[in-house]
C-alpha cells in the first residue's frame, strides 16, 4: 500500500510548515545535553571525544536532518516520534487518517 494514501495534501503542507520548528526544538534539546556532557567532571579529551561521537550519531537523526520527500513523510514522523523529537500531541492538526496510520504502524509494526 502506498504511504501517500495515508495522508492528505493539507497534511503534507502542515508537515513542511512544522518540521523546521520541530527540528529547532530538538536541536535545542541536544545542545543542552551536550552542555551537560561538557560540564561534567572528567578528562577534557574524554569529554571531547564523547561529544564528537554523540554529534556524529545525532546528526543522522531525522530530528536534525530530514529527507523531505512526500513519500517519506509517514516514516519521518515515525522516526521523529521514536527519537523523542515530537510527541503524538504534536500531530494535532493533522488529519485523522494520518494520525490513525501512524498509530497503527507504531502499534503493529507495519501498514
């Protein structure tokens, strides 16, 4: 089944509008976590390399960089939810069809 059948054109427009806000909030959260990591007691070199490893991992997350193809929207939303970048409450305003599809996939592992 085509993922595009699970959302409307309005959903796609809303996603495009919200993604930057969601990513900014998620990156702000990451920055606070990085500051906490750097503020811990310990060897500066250890902290540096721990931060480098963390940033390398985090910059691959959808909350930081997103594949903005329409066909990827549902997958992107699922990844954002899984990363903690958004919550189900952030999907308020999206169609019932989209929210239902996301809920089904999360609960059953597929469409």
